[in-house]
C-alpha cells in the first residue's frame, strides 16, 4: 500500500452563507485535508469568524449562482485535488479513509461517493435518499462545475471511480424552510430550461411526476423507508410538477 501523509494534498471547498450553526461539524469531519477553503457570499452571522478560528481560509465572493460559485472555489483552491462539500454535509471516517486511498492510488481523476440524506429525523436508505451518488472529489485539470444556477453538476470526460463510505447530508431544516427552498429551486430550474429552449405541454404535469414516483418509491424501494421515505419521494414529485408548471407559465408569458 502506498504511504500517505497525515494531511492530504487536498482542498475541501465549501460555499457558505450564514452557516455558523452547521459549519463546525463539517470542518471537524475534514481534518484530513491540508486546506479548507470557505467561499463566503456575505454572511452576517459568525460564519467567517468560526471558519477562520478553525483554520479555514476564507475568501469573500458575491453570489454568482450555485455552479459558478462552486467553480470559483475550485479555481481559488491551493491544491489541484478538490473535494466540494455543502455546509450541511459531513464526511464519515470510512469515506475519509477511502479518499486517502483514492489519492494515493492515482487510478481515477474523479470520484463519486454515496450521499445519505436525513429527512424528518430519519436517515434514508432507499429511493432518492440513498445512495444518491454524487461526484465531489476530482482533480481540477480534469473536471469542473457546470455554470447552472441550480442543479449544478461536475462535468468531466475522465472515467469516474466510486468511493467507499458515506457522505452524510443533514440539513436540519424544518419542513417549511425545506419547502421554501424547493420552491426557489424549481423557479430557477424552470427559468434555466426556458432559456435553453426547452418547452413543455400540460401532459408533463402528470407524466413526469408519475414516472418519478414509480422509479423512486417502487423500483428504488423508497417504500422501505416508511413515512419519511414516502414524504421525501412525494416532495420530489411535487418539485417536478411545479418545475414544469412554472415553465408553462413562462411559455405563456413569452408569447
């Protein structure tokens, strides 16, 4: 086995806004990286002070949209290997060990990890909640974030590996806050689709949510997560419905 140092030549890149309540746990889970970079878009709480006190480097950048903000963080990193995380995520010890071995082995230039979502107090194990494979670890010469304002993704032409261990996602939001965020996301997504020339008819308001429910609740076994799993899938279907409804509204307004 190739020996690895205590601190990996890796930058953990985080975008943050008023994240004081969540940032501490994230920082504690990524102590294996030799740099943690927090790109702050105007926090008014103790986010910046907490990050600096924990040894993170803070860069201030006005909000650019999710994709561009994350790519700004990647470009500002001091290392070529970057692990991009959200403030409400945590790296498990098993995932940390897997990251160490991935960087030591050098087989791939981009890696996916299984993301486990917590919803209504329960860690989901099926449906949309898990494994929710997410590409977050990559060498920035071989991958980077899309420019999408929402539903951004890492783009790469390299072969992508899979890491062992989970990335825990615990937003700690109440249902009202969660739904308000989903409402903002569906608006941004509808606007992006409209700009891309995508058009929709009323049939999509039924077909797409129905297909999504069948896929995640039955085929992906979301029903095994009980009430929280059902609610999580239904909210996802509701998001699909509202995204296309908003797109139809934009189409009508643009006539």
